[in-house]
C-alpha cells in the first residue's frame, strides 16, 4: 500500500475546493436538465411565468456559478460580489412574487359578470397565471440562491479569506 508523502498530500488537497465546486455544479446541472427532460419543466415554466423573471434568475445563476468556479480555481477573488448576487437572486424571486400577485389581483376582476360562466372562467384563468408566476419565481429564486450560497461557503471554508 502506497502512502502519500506530506508534500504530495498538500498538492492533492489544493484541488479539493475546485472538485467540490465541480461536484455541486454538475449535480445542479444534471438535476435541472433531468427535470427539464422528464417533466418538461422548461416548457411548463415558460407557459406559467408571465414575466419570464425565472429565466433571468436562471441565467444570472449559471453565469455567477461559473464565476464562483473561476475564483475557486484561482484561489483568490472577492466573494462579497457573489453574496450580493445570491441575495439579488432572492430579491428577483420576490419581485416576481409581487408581480404575480399584481397580475392575479389586478386584472382578474375587471370584466366579471357573475351571471356569465365564461367571464368567471376567464377570471380564474387570469388568477391561475398570476399565482403560478408568483410561486415559480419565488421557487426558482430560492433554489438558485441556496445553491450559489453553498458554492460560496465551499470557497470561503476552503481558503478561509476575509476579503
């Protein structure tokens, strides 16, 4: 059985942060693409999110995850920007929530005639679209923010920087 020398152990341990980041990133991408393929999540999200804020959140998440990977690989960088982006993803999710509720309550009751079932069905359809926008943007914002924060914690604990 081969035992690594102390110098060899230090060399291999320097790859640990980037390997952890790569694992988190790959599991995230595989999970998203699996859900998209098997459950048509991307199509359902496109139809259900009237504002398309969920796709903005996902785009920002992918690029910021790649940026965290770069600073993890380099071993240096200001992770405070990453924490700001993670909080911004939450904020975008909340903006989508408020927008969805405004869509749900703002236009759903404009042309209701209680004696006409067609106008009631249209009102319920509008309310469902607003509610799905609110819930999907919140969910996407929370999940993306959480995964980005996990990546940032990996970076911070690996290099133990205060900057």
